C-alpha cells in the first residue's frame, strides 16, 4: 500500500480536505494547546513501541479470530500509517504525537466502574482478557477532519462490559473518562482546557453489537498513541467519539457534556453520527481521504454501518444526530 506523502496531503489540501479540518480543530482549542504545529508528513521509520502494559501479554492477540460479519470495501490501512498518524490532543495538536505518547505509563492502570451500578468496581485491563472473549474486527474509522482509515481492531463488545457492570434501570448513558497525567501528557498542562478527556454514548448505543472496546490491533496490544490499554470503537460516529486510554466507565442518568462539546458544542455534538449530507459548519463531509491513497472517496451514511445502527435513531429525529 502506498504511504501518504506530503505531495498527497498537498493535493488533499487543495480540495479542502485534511488541512482545513485539522487547522479548524486546532483553532477550536483557542488559547489552549500552545504546542508547535508540525507537518503531517510521516516519519521515515517507526520505532518499536516499548511501553506495553506487562499485564496484557502480546500472545493473547496473536491468534484472535476475525468476526466476518463486519466486512470492508477497501484494503486495511498499513500498520505504520495507523500508528504514526494520530490525534491525541493530550500529547499535542499535530499528528506526530506517537513518540511523545510512549511516555504514558500503562502499569498500573486501574479501571473504575462507577455510578448507577449494582456495585462499583475497580479492575485491571488484564481482568478483561479473562472475562471476555476477544475478536478481531476490520472496521472503517472516519475522522471529522475528513481523513479515514481501515483498522483490524481486537477487542470485545461493550455490551459485555455493560452486563458485567449491572447498571441500574435509571442509568441512561455511559460516560467514559480518560487519564489525567500532566506530568507525562504536555497538552494537559493547559489547565484551562476541560481535562481529562471524556466522551459518552447512550446505554442503547453501548449495547449495540457494533460498539466495542479495543485492546489490540494488528495482532498486538494497542500502542499508547492508539489508545492503550482500552479505547472505545464506535465506527458509525466521527472519530473524536472513540475516546482513548479509558480509566473510568460511569453509568449516569443525565446526558453528560463531553470534552469537545464543552469546547465547541456547536461543531462537535453529543451524537456525531457520520452523515455525508450534513456538513460541518466549516467544511463538507461528503468525501474523505483514506490514509495511504491518492484520491478522495465518497463518505457513506453512518460510515457504511447503516444496517447495524440506523434503528437506534428512528425515534430521535428531533435530535441533532449528525454533529
């Protein structure tokens, strides 16, 4: 597969794709991440990720079977591109954060299950390997910035975690919270931003079979820059909903406000479902630029997962579902 190049990115910029969206997201952090912006061209070589949680053995991912229910209309994006072209604002407002992310300490990594549940719990990511059966899913990922990729995630349905948590009847939303470690994450030293990063989905969305928690990809544990040790994967939504490096799952009755809603709620809302016919306030969402390719492609409704998720929203047309 051809790697993305500065020439390719330049071409995309002329069509109003990646650069416009990326810069707009940086501007949404006005006065915030005062870190030097960097070129989006990729490093010549990727070093091996060394910061892997020792409680998550790599061999646990090497032979995980693929779930063939979820198919792709495009090749998988290369491991190198997926692991070196990343949004992780805790480490910088550019795409070359993979080196900085290696500083994130993954052990210990207590995971709290709190809120409206039968019993609050604290577990370790390694416990999840014993409790739940892992599967590999080849899924599309669509960033709100109009770039996309196809990733072989390894994880388990969120429904398994919901069932384990035993939420009370009046729990309507699942709020997820990432880490707060400004010592290791320079972006979190901008104390006026609403750290730690949070995201939420409805309990109905969490129980949908397509929603998953990823712990690995490419037959290996997740590296830090891709959200180790636990990240949300909801591929019918724009990528900012798929929160990385989760430390708390909290079941709540009222709809929480997320990190991006707090910063720019008129542009990055609660639902954030992919719809090519609903433009971002400052750019079109009709096409996307798959990493490693030369030409934009048409964006699909719900990112191509209409048959799996459309029924979730049939009675919610009064909501702003696509932002």
